[in-house]
C-alpha cells in the first residue's frame, strides 16, 4: 500500500533544525531557549505573553523559539516530542522515536516511499494502540515510521482531529 504525505513546507523545513520542547499544561508554558537558525518571519519570535488566560479544559502551548509548536506524546510509559504539523495528513514517527515508544518496526504494512521535506524516505504504516497527547488519549492511531528524511516526529492531522478544536493566535496554540 503506497501513500503520500504532504507536509506544511515551512513547518517541516524548520523541523529539520528544531531542538526545543514545550511542556503542555492548563497554564501557558514558555519554550526552553535553544539555538536557532534564521527564521523568515521574525514576528513569529515575539516574546511569549504569559498573561493569556487558559480556557476551561483547554491546553495552551507557546510557540517555540524556532517558530514551531511542540507537544509531548506518551505511549507504553515512554514519551517523545512531536512537532505539530497541520500539513501532515498522518502522524509520522522517526525510527528512533518508534523504538522509544515500543513500536515493532518489523511489523506493519510493507515499506513505501514517503515524500518529506528532506526528499523521499522509506516508511511503513502501523498503529499505536494508545497514545496520550496534551492529557488526551487517542486509540489506534495510524502512524508512518520513517528511517531518515526528518529528525523530529510529526503530529499530523489524524491525531490533531482527535484532540478537539485547535486554534492558533499569535504565539499560542490552544487545544480546546
């Protein structure tokens, strides 16, 4: 079975050089400062506004210094960092993150080519039985596992759509 994954070009390009993690909670969190490559839009790096109120039941995630949004996801008692990629139709794990989460990389549908910002990468499809993101559990999440092409796992639309409404305002992403 072959599939094509379309990446939000800017997000995926920045993912190649990203290195920060954002903690998710019911309060606004600031990203850990990290070195960054030049970013095309300096306005995206505006200081965080911690006075932004959190909606009841919502999670607010601050934009990282590299201009992207990151979430931690957990499965099988282990966690990995995801780049929120609204342009990815499916959630993509790096081979290392898949191993960290206990994914049997020898199972799943046969490998196929996946278009990434770094070029073509071999990938296979499988499912995570259960993954928790932003305090919400997603069951039977379809994922693609790649060996190369990206250096950060991507939280795609198939996961985002199960987390509820997602909004972006200035430097804050809110999961309602």
